[in-house]
């Protein structure tokens, strides 16, 4: 588990194809690295990866075909900057929100503009994720814990303060760029719980008709 509070900006230094998937080597920048051990989890742009090799302020991790196809790591190139966070400890301050490192989908930066000293981003999420995104709720974008300012259909806005712009890759994120999205873990499980015994059945999940029949809406 993670908090979405980025500890360092890293750089992908090597991408090694491995029979359909790949191994990434990442330079860790200022990430506190002294206590990292083989097998530890490190979030890379919000994707939980396992460190399988350690070097002088760098680590390598295998990235599966599934992860390459469902996150922006499939777009990564040598020199790409990435947000890094070590897995949380029981004593870690939970400054963001609980983040699993399991990306739910890839969104696109639809717009950005300055707003006082901050920058307001508008993100277009995949249609299937829209129901999990709520105004003033939490969302994880490229590993960063953010507060949703407003929602309009499958688009939502987030306000990025100067510190976050300087300490994460959002300072160099452009309109049209793809970003990893992880919705609030509570919203994801709540949908499953509402299904009750129907969760074991195949077919569509929660629909408006289902909510009416079960008394959740009139």
C-alpha cells in the first residue's frame, strides 16, 4: 500500500525486452533508498512494482504484459521521468489517501490553465471509471494523491499547487498526455458489496434498474 505522497522523481534508464514483456531500470533520484531490499514494492507513476535488482541509487523491476497494456508504462522510453514512492510502513503518516498501486485505467489531460499560483488540470477518464469519481473525493493520478475539484461527465478537475508541480512530474505534464488513474479503493469495493449474492453471477454489474429494485434509489 501507498499514500500517494511522492518521495522523488526518478528516471527510466533502461528498458530491456523480455519475451513479450520487459524489465525497467529506474534511477531513484532523492528517494530514501538505504533501507530498500530485494522484493520491496515501489510505486512507479502509481504502478506497484517489485524491486528484483538493486544498484547504486537504482533498481530494476519486471513489468508484465498486462501492466504494459493497461498503464502508461507501455509508453515509457529511456529518459522518461516517473514519480516514485516506497510502500508505506505502519508508522507512515497517511498524508494522502490509501493507494494500492493497482491502476484502474488511463486518462488523458484534456486541458490545463494557470489559476493564481496553481495549475488547474482537466482530465478525461475512461467512461467506465466515471462512476467512481466524486467531487471532493480522492483520486490517484500518476501515483499522486489528489482531491477532485469538480466532475462533469467523465471529465474531472484537479488543482495542483506549486509544491506538487515542483516535486512531481506534473510540472512537465502536457495537454494530450496519458496519465495513470486509480480510483478511491473504497468506491471500488462498495460497488461489489452492493451486489450482494449477485457478485457471484456473471453479467452486468450495478445498473440503475438494479438500484431501483433493491431500494437504493426511487
